[in-house]
C-alpha cells in the first residue's frame, strides 16, 4: 500500500508505515529478500487532515521494537514480530 515514511532499518528488518483506504498500517519486511513479514493496522482512521497523508511520519526502531506515530491515533509500539506493546 502507499506510504511516504522513510524506512527504519534493523539488522534483518525494514519497517514502514502505509495506508489503504481508511486504514493505517505498520509493515515489517525482510531486509534480504523484501518479503512481507507482517502488516498490522492501527486503531485509527486514515483521514487526511492536512497537506501530508496520515502515514508521513517515519517509524523508529531500537532494533527490537518499532515505534510509529499516527495523527489520528498517537504513538503506538510493536515488538519485532508485530505484536502491539502499547
């Protein structure tokens, strides 16, 4: 799905944000082959409220967890396997 964030990289994964219709997603891809490892939707709407789409902010990772910010929801964290932490 489309998205405008910069990727966040770990040794073996690449994290991105994206949107599709009114859903917001965080995605994890395998760095070696680009295969989708997981795709989790955030509990928020994807309504564009300004110039940038709701998935413009880039994810951040500490190597074990990924942190994303969605304007219509706020900050959310997933572990490296896509399980929501908070």
